[in-house]
């Protein structure tokens, strides 16, 4: 914010019996404010957050892997979804004493660094429950990278900031591999591995799409914007993106992360989200495109209640068939697409090619 100065007060004369001139009042200096809404170091610039970033399509050019724990989740003010406003939330953990770290990320890369010890421990504990090599999306100053080394597993860090890559190389074990790259262009191995990272809030949707469309990984532990984590886990109702990927992944909301856990401090809280690839998908992978198109048509369709919406989205479905499906799967009359769980979605889709 530009600095603003107020002019000094003009000289004033005292009453006639006092000829002395009063000293001019010093001008108060204006105070500049630095934005705490920087986003994670995935991009060369920090674009404005789309409040509907949860399900909207974003441009993907010029984004890079940002620091995870070093590169905190980017702030973007997300509007609260009225559908999730009354949903139960995990208790907010107060920020613990801060871990030694750099004072903040580079503004031009939109870096926010995770510095809260309790959150870092919780993150590493979640990763410890998985198996296989670990790929960290955005290493930053290594606030997650260094503790992750204690797991004794192969670790690869992807970071867009070349200066931080070089500095971190001097602190990591020889067995840790650091790659200077944009994660959206990084080619992950096809062999099983675990994806972890502190995703930039302003890039959450393209980052998640990149993760979900990648093959090879078995588990993911991601720090994202709180509202996105809630919606992705289906708390208070599923979004279209969650429903489109549910047959192949299980999503779970693990923990709320207060904004005070980051430096600079973002405008909103973060949330730890885990994703696990299903060993047995609810819908065949070969049907993914067709299934996801069906979900899109149902979510964007017109009508009152699923009976009208589903039959309009798929002409092969009859109202009688939808009513029978709803009775079998205990779907309430008047339910909306957001009210279905993963198994109900899979069963409804299967009816489209049975009818």
C-alpha cells in the first residue's frame, strides 16, 4: 500500500501576552501495510482468488510447485458455502509456538510458509501412515522436507524457486532429491508413491486436478484452504468435483489449520485433506469420462429433486426407476445432487446403462 503523509499543522501564535511561537506539530508518518494474502509459491505471480475456486475451471499457465511448510497455502478469501455452514467441524487447534523459519516467502511467488510445529507434526504423522516413496509438492525452506526425512523413505521435493532449492540442498540428506520445476509440468513416476504438499490457496483447483489425474500415487496428504478441504471431503454436502472423483478416491478431512500457522498470515484457515486411491474402484476406470459427464449433467440440470433432475440429465432413466433406486439406497424424497454419497452416485450411474 503506498505511504500517505499528512502535512504538518500550520504555525499558530499564542495570545498577545505571549509572543513566543509554538513549535509546528510533527507530521505523523503514514504506515504501509503488507498483504498477508500472498499465495503459495506455485506461480510466478499471485492471481486473485476465485471464490468459487472449488469447482470452477482455472488457467494453468505459469504455475509452479510452492513450498510446503515452507511455502504455505496461498490465501484467497473463499466465500462460505451456505450448504456447509451448519456442518460439524473439527475443533480448531490453537497455533503452537512457531518453528524457526524464514520470516516469510517471496511475494512475487506468492509464498506463505507453514511455521507451526503442531501442524508440521500432524502432517508428518499422516504421511507416516502411508507406504512408499514420497514426493513433496513445494519444499520452500524445508519445514516439511526436513522432518519428512526422519521417515527413512525415498524423498523427492519439487520447488519452483531456484534460490530456495539451492539453499535447501545444503541442509538435506544426500538421499533426498530436490528438483527445480513447476509441479504442473513435473512428470511423476508411474510407480507407486505418496504425494504430499501445502497447496497454494489461489491455485487449489488446478493443483487438485493435476493430482487426481496423475497415475501412480496411492495416497496424498495435502494442506489446502479450509472450505475446499471441507467440500472435498463431502462435509455438509458434496461438490461436483468431489462426486466426479469419488468412485476412484476416498477423501477425508483430517485437521483444521489456523491462519496464524503461516507466515505471512493468510486471510483464511487451512485444512489437512487426505486422499486414498481405492483398491477396487466403484466405477470402472474405462467409464471415467462418461461417469464424470453424467455427474456434470446432474449437478447442472434443472428440476425439483433428483427424480426430475436425473431423468432430465439422462433420458434413459425413467422416473419409476429413479424412485426405486432412491428407495433401495435410502435417498430422501427431494434430495439434491449434493446430498448423495459415493456409493449412491455409482449406483445411479449404473442405472443409466441398465435402463
